[in-house]
C-alpha cells in the first residue's frame, strides 16, 4: 500500500508544483493609475484585502485576494 502511495505522489507532485507557479504568476502587481503604482500603495491595498478575506485552509482566500486587488485597480 505504501509503495502505491509513493508512486502516486511522484506523479502528482510535479502537477501541484506547476499549478502553484501558475497561480503565483497571475497575482496582480501593476496599478492602472500611475500615481498609485508604488510599493507602499500595493502593500496597503493587499493588507486591506487580507483583512477582508482571512486565510482559509482550502486556499480560496488567494482567489479572493486577487479579485479584491483587481477591484482596487491592480492588474
């Protein structure tokens, strides 16, 4: 039973790694408004989104943070 689990995990691990990289690459990092396109504003907006949508074990909070940042003008 353990050998089957190990073989399965070797097949699934690269897929999970690739998906996590794809998720990170889609996180907004540039604001439409040039005046707001700086690190201080980005950190403030992200902190507000994290307060509005706390972390969950399922990972849904990341999608909520992305959508929140997009509403604030970040692409």
